[in-house]
C-alpha cells in the first residue's frame, strides 16, 4: 500500500503541532511530561487524524473507535489531539492543570473524548481488553487502541492483559508501545530490563509489528495492517526518541517530567514552529 506525500506531510505537521500544544500545556515553571509526550506525538497524530473513527460533536457515538492512554502521565498529548480534533477549544489547553479545571494531569472520565481514567500504570491495557471483548460480544466492528509506555512493561498487569488478549484472539485490540528506552529514573535496560519486546509479545500470542515511531509512512501502514490482521491482537512496537522535536530534551531522562525555564519554553516553541 502506498500513501500520498500530501497525506504524510499533513500528518507530520499535525504531530509537530501536537508537540507545540504540549509545550503550551506545560508553560513555564510547572513540571510537565515533555519527554513521553513528544516521543508519542507522531503515533497519536496518525491515530486521531488518519486512522480512528470518531465524532467530536458526539463523543459517545456508538460507531467510534476507542483510544486509551495507558501511559496517562502524558495526558497533555491526548488533550492536544482532542482539542485539534474539535472536542473542545484549543485555547483551553493553556489552563491545563489549573485548580478545578477539567484538563488535569491524568485523563479522567468527564473530559470530552476520554474513555477511561488512566495513569496508575499498567491498567490501560486491561481496560482496553474489556472494551474489546464487549464489542466482540455485541458483534460490533469498532477497534480499540491502547498506547503503552516501555517503562510500563514493568507492570505485571500488562502481561496478564497481554496473555488474556492473546488467548481470546482479540483482533479488534491494538497495543502501541512507545519504546523510547527511558523511564522516570533512567534507562529501561538499567532499571528493569524488558529484553526483546517483540519476542515477548509474540510469545503471548500477538501479531507483532516493529516500526520507526517517527516515520509516518511506517506508522500509518502498521495501523492499517493491524486493522486488516485477523485472529490475533496486534502489538506495534514503535522505536522512538524521548523528547523528540525539542533539541534540549531529546534522550534526556531529566525531561521525563520537568519544569521549563522561560528560555527553554521559548526555544521549544521556536523549534516546533
């Protein structure tokens, strides 16, 4: 399958816009998840502006696909996608994490376009599996997409859900692993090494696709291939760069969750413009 240059360039532009929106969510002097938001931006752009079916004017539309942000600490990325997709005003992003405001540090039910509260790592895939099973039971064609962190592979609940999904052959479920190699306190390999993720997910009965998580053509092809694959759930292992697009944050564990100085904030916006 080939994809037009115009499509790929438009999605790349959306990803850059999402990164810029994330910086606006963070602002100056308040800690925010720069690293994981930027590493996942291309993946989320492809989901919201290419692959998924939804209606921003009717978030509960029965024909929609479901997206769960299991790595809920990067909620600002999903908020940015939802705003750019028309679920709520883009201007609201600058009030993210304000006391009493509806855009908080982790996704929660009640925010337009959010399917479940997430952020206690490991739970999102189980929630997505439950949704996928329910859709199968009702003979509905909707797909469920779950974005999972690579540090999140340390959680036992991830593997319980992976084993159950593989055993039940839930081919309407797609897990996307943001494999940037860093977690909150350091390198994955130095903390609790996950080893070869492709082999692990395949051993649990999943169709595994490995991609460059910043190559838009590879991303959209993987999403299409996952949609067409029958008989197994699909795990897309996306090799990414933590902090992608913001030069001073790239591959820097310190920007997993960090406050930006005024100079850093302005530099990030300039680089993403």
